[in-house]
C-alpha cells in the first residue's frame, strides 16, 4: 500500500474512524459525565452538554472531520465544552476521597493484581521454559494445549472452581478423604479463592509471550556461558532470564492490567470483604445507579493504569518493528 | 545441546494438570445424577436434557450466536484493514494514536470499556439491544483480530507481491491473489478468535445490552450467582465440548493448508 492516493487514505480512515468513535470518544464522555451531578432520572445524570444535537443523526462521519457542517458543530461543541469549565464540579471525585470503600478497593485491587502477576510469573516461567526445551515435534501440541483454555469461556473456567473450593466441595472432600484434614478449609469467599481464580484464568496470557521469547533464544549463548565457567544455574540466571525480559514484560502487562479491573473472579469466588475496584464500579453502576460516581471511579482507574498501558504499547510497537 | 530435563517435564505436566483439572472435573460432574452438585449420585445425562429444554437458555444462546456471527465477520474485516494499516501504512498523521487505539483494548479492564461504550450509546440516544452489543464486541474483537493478522503480515515475503506487480497485476489484484491467500490462515484464526471472544463476553455485554437482549453468559451469570446447579454444569460442558472440537478441527485444517502450501512452494522451486 505504498504511495498516496485515495485508496490508501480510505484504507486508513475506516478502522481509524471506527476506533475514534467507539473507543476514544467514549472516554471523553465518561470524563464529562464524571464531572456532572447525579440525578434521579433516565439517564441518571444531569446533562451538561447537548451531545445528541450534534451527533444525533450522523455518528460515523464524526471522526473524519471533513463535512463542513460537522466542523462547525464540533466548534460549537468545543465552545460549549469550555464554557462549562467553570460549571464543572469535582464533587464525585471529592466523594471518592471521603469514602474509605473506594480507597480500599483501589489498594486491594492493585495488591491482588501485583501479587497474582508475581505468582503467575513464578508458575508460568517453568512451564514456558519446559515447553521451549521440549522436542520440536511436541511443541505445536503443547502450544495448542496452552491456547485451548484461552478459547474456553472465562466465566465457565471461573465457575468450575466454585464446586472445587466450596466448604463441602471437591478439594475438601479429597483432603478429608486422604485424612489430611479433619475440619474442612474455608476457601470460597476469601481472598485466597480470588488469587486462585486469577492465577488460573490468566496463566496462559503469561505462558504464551514467555514461550515466544524463550523458543527463539540462541542455545549457543548458553554453551558459551558454560564454556566461560558458568554453572548451569548461573548461566540460566545471567543469560536466559535477561534475554527473556521482553516476554516477562509483555506477559506481566497482559496479566496485571486486566486483573486490576477484574470483576468476574472477585464476584464469583471472593467474599463480601473482597473489595476490588471492578466490582465496586459494577455495584455503583448497576446497584446504586450512580453513573457519575461510577464514571469518576473509571477515570481514576484509568489514570492508575496509564503507566502500565503505555509500557505495554511501547513493547507491542517495538515487537512490531523487530518483526519487520 | 537443548536438554529436556526431568524438571522441564514435571513443570509442564503439573502446569497442564492445573489448567485442565477444573474443566475435566466440571465435565465429569455434569454427568452426576444427584441434584447435590458435589456429591456423586451415579451416572446420568438427564441434566443435558433439562438444559436443552430450558427456553431461557435457548433464546439466550440464539442471541449470543447472532451477536457472535456478526461480530466475528465485521471484526475480521476491520481487523484486516487495521493490520494492513499498522504493517504497511507507513507514516501518517496520528499513527501513534492509531497504534495505541489498537493495542489498548487488549488490556483495558472490561468494566471501563463496557461503561464507556454504554455512556456513548446513551448520549447518542442509540436504543440498546443486540445491535449495541455487536458494536461493542466488534470494537474490541477487531483489535485482537488485527494483532493476529499483523503477526502474519509482518512475516509475509513482500517480494512475492512485487513479482505479481511485475507480472502485470495492479496493486489491488496483487493483494487479492497473492497476499490474501497467504495470510488467509491468520484471517481464519482471527475470525474464530473474534467469534469466541464475543461468545464468552459477560461484562461488556451486560453494560451495553438492553431489555430483552440477554446473551448466554449473562443468563449463566445470573444463575451462577445463586449457586452451582447441575443444569449449568451440563450447559457449560456442552460449550466447552463445542469449543474444543472447533479449535481442534480448525487447527487440523490450518495444519493441512500449511503443509500443502509448503509442498507447493517446494514444488515451485
């Protein structure tokens, strides 16, 4: 697709416009609504901008910014927007700082996501390493076995743990059956269950990028290290680990970022004391129907995650460049 | 001196036991006759019958299927375009932003994506239903699709396309007759991935759906919150079985296509 011309421009414009309208624009709306008042109405927030007047009829051409009437409309919208700066109120954000539940949710989410990421790295690395060293003929099958759970419903995989972790569940039946326990363990409804759920459901996301970097590694580097006097362990520590850092970073980001906002795992496996921000946002939205506060929760969560997301994108871009 | 040690073998085995045991237990216990889910009461397939006779499940499954088919098809087309832009687009205004918008949805927490799309639909006054779920699913599925396809496109040998141009194809037909058949396996993989992503999604669908537009994960979730039931076990096992068969068949087909392509390349040499 070299050269300029209309073909190339249209090619770029179609996916670009789609993502602008359905990915980027929604964030601006969330930001806007997080700055408005809660109102008992449908929709449950006080209108600050007259968006439908602009976008009501035509929503798709909005991103191309070529139709002149649209430009003036956007201009009017911008005027409205800045005119309202004085009216913005940060009540929702102030509210977030005053209620402990939000603080605790953010802290707990970050903690659970960070510890889970570390656990997944410790469990996933030996698996990926083993796969990369397995005979070449097995590798496609092993790879498919890691990918297969990824295709199976997340909800079902989390659900499968309920009957295992219940007080009268399969794990306790087993442990009592072999005489290891007298009293059943209470796991379901605790943070332990949440850790198990997150480690289980995100493990393939770590193994795949790790495997991808480890399998490409040049074995002669290890031989060189051993010739130069390294033991097998120090060679692993000084050569293999540093060379697999791209995979570690990619895997950790793929696990950590979605885990912070995880909803299904804490909701199904956690107890009432498992405050995770995804669940708090869900309750705020569906339970309390306070859309402005839910939006403020989302905006803060996004700010918390901006750094890891940018790291992840840098990595993806670099991988793209390297592949070329 | 690639050595496959006992340690390697053990870690792979334990890893796969951990990944598969819960699913296998779920499938085994779906054949449990007892209503008490974790107490074995003999072998029976009756919960499969009950699940298949449940109208709420069936209508939700139909909704899900419609959404997933439309999502997979549109997302694959858009994802292919996005991949071409990413790999071949060169420099253009806002390329960094474009790359960001393609990669960010891969890691964006679902609650944020769901909430933001719902607020978009509400402020544009779009009536919510299956249509809005499709729009939401297409948006995140196209990003996965473009990642899958661009990985293939990056490794594609461009000299083949140049040869087609030299032999008198124009750019469009060179793409259609040389590039497209070459990246076809990744396009099929992208379609399947988009399809299952849409099939599985609970959070984004819950935010963007409207009255009457309940998808299967939403139905399962509302039942699961009340506890484990044998019908859900049976339904889940059916879904797991379906996906497993689908993935295995797809990978066999793509393996055969790959072998055939390699053989053809060798013959051409």
